[in-house]
C-alpha cells in the first residue's frame, strides 16, 4: 500500500503546476456553463407558434399552370371582389370548400403533397408561391393565408400570416414568377418542434386556406416550393459547442490530474 500524496509532500514547483492545472479546469467549466446558458436562452426565445411572412416577388421561372402543380386554385364567379377557399385532409381524404376553380379533381389546380414529396425536412425549406391573374397586373390583397399540416387523422399544426398583404402590381405572379411566403428565421425552431421533429412527419400532407380581396379576374393560386437547404439552427450549434467542450474537458482532465499512489 502506498502513501497518499498530499500537497505538502509535492516536489518543488509541483504545487505551482497543480494550481495552474486547477485554474485551467475551472476555465473549461465556466466555458461549459456559458454554453449551457446560451442554449437555455435560445430555447426561451423560441416562439410557441410560427407564422408565414411575405418575402416579395420571386424570380423563379416556369411556374405557370401545367409546369407547376398548384396546392389550391381560387376563382370567384360574377362581379364578386372577394374570393375565399380552403383545402384540408380529414381522415386521409383530401377535400376543398369555397370559391374553388373547377374541377376539384384537376391535379394541376389542387394537391395535397406529403412533406417528403416536397423535399421539406425542416421549416427553413417551407415556401409558398402566390400567383395572381389580374387584368393589367392590378393589385390584390391577401387578407388571410394559412398553411396547415395534416396526418392521417386530422390537423397537426397551422401557420398563418400575421396581417393582410397587399400586392400593388401582380404582373410578376402571372406564371413567369410568383410572390414568395416563407417562415421567418427566428420562428423556424417553433415549427420544427411542432411538425418536422415529429415521428412520421415526412408523410404529413398539407392544405391551404386563403381569402383574397380586390380581385376582378383570376384565378389566383398557390404552389409549394423548397426554398432553402437544411441548415443547422443556433441551438444545434450551441449543443455541438457543449459536446466539444465536454470531450475536451474529459481528455484534458485525464492528461492533467496527477497520479496518486
């Protein structure tokens, strides 16, 4: 049995080296605590519900009927200036109500694709293109717009615009391009938690509801696009930082602690 080493029996200079190692260990611990606090702050900033945001005209081409299948196509009859319609998936059945263009069975005008078919694996990729066909590119106002996610039973989550969006010149939306709606970067984590992180989310299907005012012709329509590659979120980077710091701390501690005999 060997004697237990104490700091009073260390060789000359060893006490200073041991003190320096202890200080370094404390610095590493402070780094880990700071990273942990950053994760908590990021988590606290995640909103409960995400919302759709208008990002302006998109230069994406070849988006006319026949080239890009729509999620919903809306058109009023007669002299009405407001059109409203919705699609949904209830118990696995795709349905539509309101001022829908005919026929509802036309898969170029209506659709309920899965998230996997759209290539949506996280909220950063969610994109809706709005197309308006108005005489002379007249203005319209999207008074309401909601994107809903459905499983085989019913609604999982819905996100909407926070306020009406007026498009002064609708000409870019005539099929050669569209007006883009997406998810703001500071709200993507909330939608990931509510939808994309759920088991089986790739099989979720989507539906659209919208009310559009100041219309005079039509039809108006929406289709879905994937707007961005998968990008790690700030919370993911923070967790990676904690992991690397923890690995470094463990390795440093194994190398640095004196052997007791």
